[in-house]
C-alpha cells in the first residue's frame, strides 16, 4: 500500500490543494465584518453614549454609530461569532457551516429582539429596532452566501485504488 509521502505533489499541483475556495474567502470576509462591528462597539465616538454602556440588559444607553443598541455582552457576541467564523473558514465545509449556522444564530437573535420587551430584563443584549433589522439582514446575507457558495461542495467519491 502506498503512502501519501511516497508520492509528493508535483509543484504545479500544490496550488490546487492549498488555495482557499471562494466560500472560505466569503466566510473570512463575513467574519471580518463581525469582528469589526464587535470591536467598534468598544470605541468611544463611534459608539455614542459610551459612558452609559452596561455589561448587559436594557439599561445600556450606548449606540453603535448612534443607531444600534450595544452593550459589552452584545459586542462580545459579535466578536465571538467572528472569531469562530475565522476558525471554521480553514476548510470549505467549515466555512459553509459558519455561514449557515451564523445565519441561523442571527435569525434567532433578530426574532428574539422583535419579541422581547425593550425595557424588560429579557432584553439581555440590549436590542432596538435598528439592531433587530441588522441581525435579520445579517441572517439573510449569511444564509444566502452559505447556500450560493456552498452548492459546489458536493462530495465526489473516488474509486478505491488497488495496488495489486
């Protein structure tokens, strides 16, 4: 039985095995956007009412770009999802899992924001109408990208080799 190291790749084939697939580049870009949003939530000036930012809950008065309600926990969620996306983008199937799973997560977060009373302790992150729309838009975008770029990941079995 032959081993992979017994048959090294010809130099012209190395790029085919080491290049990132389009879905991986898309996942890295989406992750970068989430990391940027999460990071900007901690920047005074970009986040208005920065001094009123709470760790969590509806009492946080901070607004990213003066529009999107944020808190420390909300920013950390964006940073964590972005970091997970970067980690999963190492493989094409991981990238697709991130795009689809992240889309479902943001869909749930958008729906949660629409249903949770704004001044209730249930509004943990906190959320406002603009943040709800942003999360629903992120959900639609991530799922769409995962479906469009993930179509080409079909498994193609190869015939078993016989090294007679």
